[in-house]
């Protein structure tokens, strides 16, 4: 959807029931700051954004987020076109991750992202080796998330403040290459009969554990 398209012209998954109508008072009352989008001021803003970003352009929102992003990154293996990737991108946006890294297939199912990929920086790597090389150049340790032998509970030791949280696919989990590239492997404590939980749910739990430890109010 074009940044300036109005909800009535181009329905989107980003539409929210908590939107606002046109700016009160008409054109004469419009704010003059560059961050405001004239199309949204005129037609209203029903996007799924926080109230503080109402009527802002996408570019202005991204610039504001960039000024305060957290220093953790999220990486996801994408060898089988996993439907969880969109949800993980949405969660990464909610917790203000620095970047999301897609490893493997470039194309991924964006439906679950609910258009949050507009506001989240996303980088692609062909292989795990490419991700590992980038991580080394950026000085970021890779923390793999999987319940495999040798992993320890994510809440048992603090996650690094600057790191890449690496998630695998629904079902097979992380590849051997991904586990080998990681400086640490963590798992989520579970108490029921299932061996694993949904990949997007696991990503949300681990990202929130980072937030709990490191995010400032």
C-alpha cells in the first residue's frame, strides 16, 4: 500500500478499530511540522500505530524509532517459507529491535507482520555463514534459541545487551550450522507435555526477557 493511500482507497491489514478521523477544524487548523502526512490529516488515520504517531508519515515514524532502537537484533532461518516470520517481525517492531535478519530464502510471508515491516529494518543473508560474518563485523554475539542438548534456560543467565537472537523454523528448529555459529544456546522453561512451543510465541518470550533485563522505561 502506498504511504499516502487513504483507508477508503486501499484497505490494508494495518487498519485498526482505534483510528481517528480527519484532523479537527479542517485545513486551517492543520499542524505545520514536516512529520505530519497531509493525506492522513485530510482523511483520518486508521493505521495500527500508537496514539503518539497519529497522522505522522511512515518516514517520520521510522526516523523517530531509529533514534531510540534497542541494541538487540533478531534473526530467523527461512528455509521452508515459515509462516511465523511475519509474527516475529511484528513482535520485533513492538519491542523496538534494531534489525530483523532473514536467513535463507529472501521472500517471506508478510501477512503476519500486519504491515509492521514498513517500520522495521530488515536485512537478508543468503546463509548462516553470511549472518555469522556480519555479526562478527558488528561485534554482536549470536544467541541461538532452541531446546537442544547443552542449552540452558533463558532466564538462568542474563542475555547480552548487544546481541543477535537467532530463531529456527516451526518443527525442525535451528539447523546444525546455526547452532554451530552461536556463542550461546538458550531455551524456554516448559512444564507440560509438548516438546516445543510455537516459534513466534518463543520469539516473543525471549525478546521480552531481553526487554525485562535491559529496556529503559
